[in-house]
C-alpha cells in the first residue's frame, strides 16, 4: 500500500502536531506501507521528519489565493495521487474538496456545527465562511470511504448535520513525551510568599472566553487571593478587542495579567512547568489539545463544562460554565482552598493523559487505513 496524505488544509497547531506525532511514531513497513506521499505548504513540510519512505510535495498553488488552492485540490491533486501510485488518501481535514477514492477523512473542526457558536459572529464574513465550511465538510465526510473522529462527542454532533456515516473510527490525538515528562509540583504556594500562577493556552476567539477568565481572576484577587494569570495564544479581531478591554478594566496597572502571543508547541512545556493551575474556558472544541497537554503535566485544572471536555478530562478537573464569571471563580477557588481535591484531580488528569500517546494514535490510524483499503480494493 502506498499512502497519500492531503495536508493542504492543515493550518492549525493541532493539525501540525498530529502529523509530526504520527509520522515520528510509525514504521510504515509494519503495516505493509511501502511509501508515504504528503502534499502540503512549505512551513508544514519543513517541520516534518525526514525519512527515505516519506516524499514531500509542495504545490506552488498553495502559495496562491484560496480559490487557486481549492482549484488545485479539486482538479490536480487526484492526478498527482495517481501519478505517485497512491493506494489510498488520508485527508487530515474535512475541509478538503479532493475527490480521490478510496479516502479516509479526519474531522477536526467543530465551530461550524456547535449550536449557538456561529451566532457569536453576527452578520459577518466570518459567519458566512463558517456556514460555507459546514457544507464543504459535510460533502467531504459523506464522500469518504472512512471517517476519523477525535471524540465521540464530535461524532454525535457532526452526524446530526451530515447524516449517519457507515464507516467511522474514534482516534484521539496523542501528547508528546515532553509534556508527559513534566513532574507534578510539590511546592504549592500555601502561604503568601509567592503568587498562584494560572495558565490558559489558546488562541483568542469568541468561543474561548478569555475576557471572562480575566474578570474571574480580578474577583479572586479582590477576595484576597494572590493570583496571577498568563494567557498564551495570540489572536485578533473582536475577541482580542474584548480581551484587551477587559485587561485594561481589570488590571490597569499591569499587576496580574500577562498576555503573550503564539508560542511554538515545543516551548509550551516550560510554561506548564512553571504554572500552578491550568484554566481551559473554551465552549467549542473537537479535541482540546492544550487541555490534554495540561493533563499530562499533572496540573490541577479548572475546565469548561461544554463540548467534549468532560469526555476527555472526566473526573480529572473541576468544571465551570465558561460564560459565567462567578462559575469560573468558584472552580478556581475550590482548587486553591481544597488541597485534597486539588491533589486528587491532578493525579487523575495525569493518569488519564497516558492513554493519549502518538504511538497509539499512529497504530490505530494505520490499522484503520488498511481496513478501509482492504474493504474497497
């Protein structure tokens, strides 16, 4: 079997981490795969490992407009797959318009499907783009010979829109050893000698609710807690404006909120290592990678109760409503004050994270690819 991978739409950090993790954890010959051809843009291909069985293709069209990229994917990519003698195609994003068969397509985007989330964008280009993307994704998922979902929650919600899919697999992402190797802290700041350091890693967007988290931290400080908040992820637009406005209102003298732009994934373990508590306030996710990384680090986690978060974190955290500031406050306060609860959820999160390995993800992905190929060849 010769595998083709369409990574032309793999623009998110999670998609890049997935490809790096899987390709670094696999020996294709174990699955009777003689070669892997991957099509993607230069920044992605440059960070992927070099192997004699991995052939990288950088179409010039991916440097052009979105229309040019889609035209290449629809008309040229199928021909290039045939020229490379590819037996099966893996689309690592359901936004693909390629119509090569047999194909397995991954679903990794929930924003187009989650009830109420699109409405946050009002009447805007962003909303129209999300609506169009849902139609493209539904078409791609229905065309595929097999579909990979990252969580069962995502499968339930998305199939309400695209219809029941006959051949699906549940294969969550993995988490790297650099996160698993972080040792849980044994010096929780019980006294006022140092502040409690809270961390939230995610791009700023309307469904991430960073501004509510800032307000919650302000309220906790007014209650006498020595607490700091570090936000990592960057962002722009309306959500960034909401966040910056809240920071100016809550922390006008820059005493307790640190706002950082995007940090490469390989640098995140250092920030997790220096933190005392992790906050995850998103209301829409397919599979929350940064949450799993915090779990692997063994941090006590205050987490949104929406989407697949309870499926992933289970009883390894304390939950809150991400749109209610008092709910966020209560979850964080409980973790600060209740040492037994804090230690219990930290240990449980660390234990749960061990099921998310790239070796397991790679093994299950290649087994499913071979299963689909055998069914249709």
